[in-house]
C-alpha cells in the first residue's frame, strides 16, 4: 500500500469507527475562538453538512488515549491560548494534521497549546477549512490544488501581527507548527508569503504573513512523488508538475515545484520517522535539502522507528521526546530565553 493510500485508509478507518459524535468543536472555557474572516469567505466550498466532532473508539488509542477529530470545517477560526508562564512574547500558530480531510484537533492541536503556554508562549490553534469530502477535490487538498487552508493561514498571521499588542505578543516572534498535512501547510506559508493568494480585505492583509520560524512534524505533500499523487487526485490536471529530470539517485529528494525556497524562508525545524508509512521520510528530506541549499538555518531529526500521528503523546520510543528538542531549538534561534 502506498503512503498516500495508507493515509486515506487511516482517515476512512477513523470515519467509520467513531465512539461518539457531536456538532461543532468548542475549546475549553477561557480560550476565545474567533472567526478569521469578517464577512464572505474566499473560495468557499459548498456546505455539505454541519461541522462534526468525532471521538475515536476504545480500540483506536494513541499513547493510551482516545483522539478527537473535527470534520466538515467550512468556517475557519483561531483560538487563543494565553501563556500561563512568564510571557516570552513568542507565539506559535498550530496547524493540526488530518490529510486535508479532517483535523486531529486534540492530538495535534489543543495538546500542543497545553505544552506551549506554561513555557510563556502564546498558542493560536487554527481550525482551518477542511470540507472533508473527496468529491470536492481539489477544494479539499494541499495548495495549489486548493487555496483554502493557505488562505486561512495567511489571514491568521496578518491578524496576529495587527493585534499583537492586544494579544501581548512580539510581532517579530510569531512562528508556525504543524503535523502531517499541517506540516505541509507550514512549508506552504513559509514560502508563499510575499503576497496574499486572496483579494486583500482590510488592514490585517497589509501585515506580513511570513512566519518568523517554522516547525514541521512528520510533514506530508512535500516530495515530488507526493505532488504527482496529489495532482492525479485533482479534477484540474493543470496541477500536474513538470517532469522530474533529476538523476535517478536523487529522484526521490526533489521538492514539490511550487515551493520556491529562498534565503528568506524562515528558520525551520523538521522531524520524521523512517518507518512512517503515511508520509514518507522523503517529504522531510526533500524539504531539508532545499532549505540547506538556500542557506536557511535548519535542524532535522530522523528516527528509525515511530510511525505517524503520535503528536506529543510520550511512549517508549525516543522520537516522542521531540518537544524538548524544539524547546532547545527555539532558544538557540532567539525566540525564547535560553
């Protein structure tokens, strides 16, 4: 089974075996959930049904616990988690994964914020659009096949910089962190920041949407082979990338062609497992090679074992200690006190 087919299978498994289902995701009390678009949402997808929250069954545990997923997200929001430790001024926008079909809202969302806020870092959980119906593809997929998630990310970065004083954050210390498909979104906004891909609306869209740092955990949709697969799913075959003319030995390490990495791409932290059968290790490697060639400060950590979709849940596997590595890295690049 190919890596992308494994992803679709995993999403299908979650969809048919939820333990419980409710309408509409809400954060825990004390964390405001704010709409990011003031009126009409650009490139809006048809509303096929209400936003639903699904809790996995007792046999689908990660780190000994169930997971919560959100589907049919058509109205994006950002939820603010203020620091409980001494405020460093740093902020992190979190992009949960889910194959651009759903959002792993706790495993790769709220639990990240629970880790960051005691460290004095403001956490912004972005519930970006995932209409969740493969029939909508490319409306539900990675950029450039679908613009929705990147539009939501760009808009959120602008809002945070416009309201930095209100949120008590340093506008020069706003980064992004994402998992799986959210890891792709990290790379997308790290390289598509010079202009908005939607028609500007207000003052927020005059602010820079470039992240000051980026963290991609088991990212997907980055290698050339993944790009071909995405394009084959798209209804618009114009997204098929040009031929990969790299030497055979380097063929798997070519980055998707829409990501034009430059020296201005933000400092980046990458983490991936060699036995990840959902998003191949070449996704991280291809991005790392492009970053290194462009002179971007980059740190990469590869592990032989660990699989996919473990979030911050600690197990006996060494890879699950990655938050400590990110802690150290943030200090080393001047985003938090060392």
